C-alpha cells in the first residue's frame, strides 16, 4: 500500500525549536541545491545521512534525509518508506554513484508530494547539515528576542490604568490572534484581537472548562477548532480565571 504525504503533518518527535523551512536552506546559494519536486515550505528539524536500502528504521521524522543512492534498488519503494517514516524532504547527491537524479525517484517523490532536492557534486552533505544548524541557531536567537520583547510589552500593559484589556490587547497583537479571559463560571469576561469563527469560539470555551477551577485539573490544554490553534491556561490567584488564545499558527515561543 503506497503512502500519501500530508504536508501539514508535523512529527510528534520533532524538537520544540522555531521553524526552519526548506526554502531557507535552498536560499543558501553557496550550497547550489536545486528543488526538483515538492513544496519548499516544509519545516526541517535535522539532517540525517543514510545509504541504507530501507532508511525507515533509522528516521525519527522531520529530517532532511541525504543519500547518494548507493543501495537505491527500487526508487518508488524507497520514496514511500521515506514518507512513511515522516521525513520532511529528501536530498540526493549526484556522483559518484549517479550522474543525475534517477527519473524514477523524481516521479515517485512527485506522486507522494515529498520534496526532492539535487545536491551538486561540489557540495558535501556535511556542508548542508552545517548550514541548517546555523539557520536553526539564527531562528532560535530571533525567537528569544521576540519572546523578550513580548514580555516587556505585556509588563508595560499591566502597568496601565485598565490592565486587563491592555494585557489582552498586547497578547492578541503579539500572537496575531484573539485572547479571551474566562471567569470561573466559564463565561467570557473580557477579550481582544481579531474575531474568530463560532466553531473556534465554542471549542475555546470548552478548553477553558477543561482547565477550570477543579482541584487537580490540568494547568493548560490545547486543541484546534474553526481552522485555528487553540490553547487555554489556568491563571493563579484562586479566582478560577482562565486565559484562552486562538491563533492561525503556533510557534515554539508562543507558549512562553
């Protein structure tokens, strides 16, 4: 049975680091990488090199898998196994085994929606891995700066005469979504930011009920509704207040 790739799938084993897309790696012109098929907006979490005939047992998901095709005997089956393992993309190094990327592999990756890049002879696989690590470090630094700036803006908002709407407004602006304060009875007491579909509003209220004032209940909960990412956080103080947020995407720094 052939695998069909879901481009929106994020492997659960991937680390909580900011997204580095394949497009960002392709933009490093010194590497000379060329996208042969598939989307370039997939997130890369690490690089792994393997010349195994079946790489599936050695992958965690989210990798840019690099190979020179030393044991590439069945390109279609190979691509299927890469997709089944949850790899983000496949990099194929031309020479010394192949002068070009096999057409059968290109066709299989196109059918499955697996991004396939050609790695030129002058680019070592280690150079690709090093470039990705640098991009990840830059993304992490940017994320830390974003979190620091957000915390400063929230602290400034809390010092205003009307702190609750000011904090909710600052939070909604930083997250690019909606922030809602729920009372102990589960009703919305204050909100700020863009409107959300009724389905998302109901789902967010349900999440708030999950982290309500019940003893021993969870401190946070997350889910999806109306095409949005949802999260609810129980606030301290013994008043049973819950903060709910609805956003189009959820980056690692958003939870912080």
